[in-house]
C-alpha cells in the first residue's frame, strides 16, 4: 500500500500530536479501541481535514504499521508520501 510508505507514527498520543501540528496525511483508527482514545483523534482529524480510515481492530493496525503490539491509532505523515 503506497500510502503507508515513508514516515509514520503509531499510538494515540503520537497520532493526535501529529494531527494537531498539521503533520498527518492520513489517520487510521481501530474500531475496537477505547473511545476515549479515538474520539479526540477523530475530531482533530475531521477539523483539520485529514482523511480518516476506520480499521476493524487494534491488532490490524499493529499489522498494518508493522509493529509488534496492537495500537488504537496510526498515521502517515505528510513528508512520508511519495
């Protein structure tokens, strides 16, 4: 998937920070994550015009971003797109 090439961040705090700073190109959120984690990220993504993709599970986000642990959120950064 070309959108996942380059720089990216994983984890709710890092993703929220990237969105708020205008560095996120696209955000991925897990449907099974705690809403306290995903609601703020989703709201920030929508208000900043960042495309948001809902993924079925935290394990799927971990696999998608090639990390060994489940994660509530992941983002591809602007400078990571080819």
